């Protein structure tokens, strides 16, 4: 195995631990590395990434070039921290026609239905695990990978604070939660310890075998719960488990607007709580729901009227 191939495996393992869906990366990245090895490259260069991305393909879709470049760029960013000679392809080098996918916004009733269905699963421990994970994601906006990585020692029970260690962008943060969330987590820990006396991991959430939960399993179970409950059945947008994070952010912003809060001033707090790189990522949510967009537009129009007076 070449040094590049080993670096690619390490990169995929890191992203997998953060809960990313890597189906396409697992398929395309080894091909990119094989191309680099074939031309004798020891790291990523813009020229090599561009040449590989535009190679003839059996895929007739015109979107294959941007997808390849996305894979190459992500690996290049990783390699840049290892090898200073790495060149990261700039955005826009191959224009992407991919459209922004609006999130599915779950209502409180949707979340209640999904948690109730999870609670009715046949085996008690998996039922408790999936129900509690859904509730935690819905009430904190955490990433799925962050919930999976949560260890027992990461919960400060007296203070009601969760420690999120080295999540996306390598950032760690503390997430305070409501007393009701602490109570739900404590209840789950009691169920877990009763049905899994000898866990094989320090993970807070465990599978029926006592191992850490796997993203693919959580995703599959969640899709099944949506199908059984009919959540999203009447929507043109297919619900995803990651949309629980979007729903939390949208719901928080809606509550702030309805309460007359200074949302512009509060956005950095939400950005920190969600673990965004900077508040610009959080502004994206302002267009994620029609009501939120309308409230934001109304607040802007009101401020203009005040200024004009």
C-alpha cells in the first residue's frame, strides 16, 4: 500500500467516525489515489485533480466531474495538514450544477411519532437507544456523528452539559441541555446498564451487542421509522435524520423571531451551540422555512422603516 493510499484510508476512517455518509467517497477516492500513484504523484496537485476529474467515464451524467472534484478537494484539504506541498483545488474550478436541497422540517408531532415508534421496537435496548438518539438530536441539534461518539464520561450530570470532542473541523465544544434532556439520558443509561452489563465500549449509546452504534444502522432504522409512521409521506422532500439538526435550528430561530428577540445578535450563539465554523453557516437557516424567511423579511422591512423616519 502506498503512502497516499494509507492517508486515504485514514481520511475515510476519520470522516466515518464523524458520522458522514461516505458511500461515494469510498467508491471514488481509491480511484483518485490509484490515478495519483499511476502518474507518480506523492500528493494532490491542482493539475492532477483536474485531469482525473475530467477523465472519460461510463457515467453519462454531466455531474460526474463536479462530484469527482469534490472528492479530490476534500482529500486535498486533509493532505494539506500532512504535506505542505499539497495543492487544494479552488472552488468553482469545475462548476457544479447541484442545487441546494431544502431540509425537511419536522413538527413536534412528527418527532413524537418517530420516538413512539422507536419505543415499540421488539428489543428493549435497541428501542431505547434509537428513541433516545432521536430525542437528543431533536432537542440539541447535534450531528448524528457527535451523538455516536458520545462517551459516558462526556456527560456532566450535575451541570447538565455534554462534551462534544473533536467534531467537524476538529472543534470541540460544550453543549448545555435542558433538565428534561438530562432526565431522558439518565433513564436511558439505566436501561442500558440493565440490559448490557458488560459493554464492549465506553460509548454512551450502545447496540444490542454492547458496541458503539453505527451511523448506517441508525440511518436505516430511522428511514424505517419514517416509513411506518408516514412522516414525510405527503412531502416532496424526503426526510433524513440529519434534518433533525436543521429542524432544531429553524425552530430556535422561529422562537426568537416570535418573541421579538434581536436575532442578528443571537445568531453567533446559535452558531457556537451547533458547532458551526462561523455564523455565516448559520445564516443559511434563514431561508430554510417559508415562515422564517417571511419573519426575517418583515424584520428587515421594519428596520428600514425606522431608519427612514
